C-alpha cells in the first residue's frame, strides 16, 4: 500500500492521513480548538502578536505528512487545546511544500515560508516554532503527539527559559560549556531535529568524557551519526561489541548498513556518467567487507529506481533478489514494488514485478497485499486484483478501510488507481 513514510524520530508516530478538513482550511472563529490566522502575512502576524502581547505558534507542515494531518484533525481542533492556546498565542500554519491545488493564502506565504524553513533548518515535519511577542524565536518542537495533554505539556516549555530551545542555543553560542549543560543542549538539539547544529555540541560534550562507551556516550554518538563521514561513524564500525552492549545485539552492524544504504550516488542534472560502482564497493568493503557485495547490489536497485532508469533497475532487482532476497524485508520490497507500480509506464517492467515481489501477496499485512493487488490491476488482471484487495480490506484497521474500499470501487469501475 502506497509507499510508507520513514520515521524521523521515535517520538513521531506514523498515523494514516485522515480525510477530514484540509490542513490549510479556514476555521470558523466560533469553532473549538486552536484559532489559526489564515489570511494574515508574516509581518501582519508579528505586528498582531506585538500589539496583543501574545506569543506566536507556528505549525510548519507539508501536505504529504501523515503526523501533520493527524495533529490538524485530531489534536488542534480539541476544545482543551484551544482553551490553552487561544489566549496565549497568535497561531499560524505554514505549508512548506507546494501543490497545484494551493489556495491563494497558501501561495502568499511561499516566500516567507521557505525563508523561515531555510533560516531555522526545518527538515522534519511537523516542526513547531514559537516566537516571543517581540518576534524573536525562542522555542522549537518536532513531531506529533498522541493526545492534547502531552502536546500542551510540551508547548508549556515555551514559557520556561530553562527549556526554551533557542534560549539554550544562544547560551551555547555565547560560550557556556559546563558539562551538564553540554549534554542537555546536545539532547535538546536531537529532539528538535537540529542535527547539524547539535553535532558540534555533542562533540564538545564527548570531549569531556573519559569513557566513550558509557551508555550516555554511546546514545549521543548514535544520535548524531547519520553519514559515513560523521566523526563517530568509526565507533560503530570499529567497536561493535561495545555498541551492542548498550543498544542491543546486532545494532552496530545494522546502523552501519543503514547509513551506507542511504548514501546512494547522486548526479547533477545533465551529468549522465554512470556511478563508480567499484569505488563504492571499495568504500563499503573498508568498513564491512563481508557485506560489500550485497550492499553495492542493493544500492544499485535504489539508484536506478530513483533515476527511473527501469531497464537497468529491472536487471539490478532481479540479480539482487536471486542472491540476496533474504536480506530485503517485506517493507523494503513493498516500497520498491510500489515505486515501480507508480513510476514505470512500460507494462513489461510492471509485469516483471510480479515475479520478484510475489511474496507480498502471501503476507498477512494489508498494505503489502494492496501493493500486489494494484500491480495485478495495472496488468489487466482485474478479478484477481479485486479479490486480493478485498482480502486486504478485511485485514485493514478501521481507519484504513475507507481507502481500501475506494480502491476496490475504482477497480470495479475500471478507473485508474495510480
């Protein structure tokens, strides 16, 4: 079913997008919940906050973000949430992607929204920025919350200078370096998903530690290691036993594997040179010699799929599945199969998916059955597709059933599902 979203943080639960009020829709002023200003510019928002001596709550979201949708439909409209926010904040929603259906009030924020995202390094959604009445930013939060009470409790940190993210960051930039503060600041950066800003803070704290394999030290190194070029990547390649003692058996190897899998070769537009696969293999072999062949083959699959070079992709995925099918989880296979279903217009390519993704139809997960059913349907196997999609509907959770039923209805009418 539709490519799954990757979790940016454990604190951000993935929740299926609701089919309720659009995130940017105007809310009646007598409605319960947070009253968002939809028709004011950024400068007007700032002026209104200053005039009314209120803080500014800014919800930075995208239209494709499931947790954003959940907050907009389940948390923001609650009376409890509105009672807390409306007398303290001027609230505004800022959409940070663009779509063909964007309303004029969304388009009016394009420049300011993208400028804000760049200035504050907004890379995870939803991100909440909180500004003091005079307009300077003081706090930052990331991710959805399961209920109104936990959300309100976290937002209340905006009024506590010992918890305000940007207040703490300013203290760091002004030279504060006591050990306890450094650790607190590094963790604040992580929870605010400011990994770039937090990396030097984490390094400063780790430099004060005599034992880099203590629980706190390992946790911090793991939090700020995202690339093979990061300072503490070698901790996971050279000291797996120490890492696994803290984070669990096999964690170090999985961490290194996942990092390599994200480092897919990138070419600038117009640069059609093939990747240097031998150099990539050598780089991986220097750290994980036993896995270099498999990881290089796996990265080829991702590279050609991302580039939509489907003939080369087909060769890569068939070769990979023939030798390493046990290394690919059903979730990974599902995401790849759905990418081909959506992106490949060549029916030969789509037909080949049936061979290397057939285990999805036998999985008890509704989303995986949905992917396979859609592939069957695109190939003209309508009856088989409807039968499998109906089986998936029976396994789906209540919140997902309408989406599966909609797909079945489209199949019965002969309409596109892609």
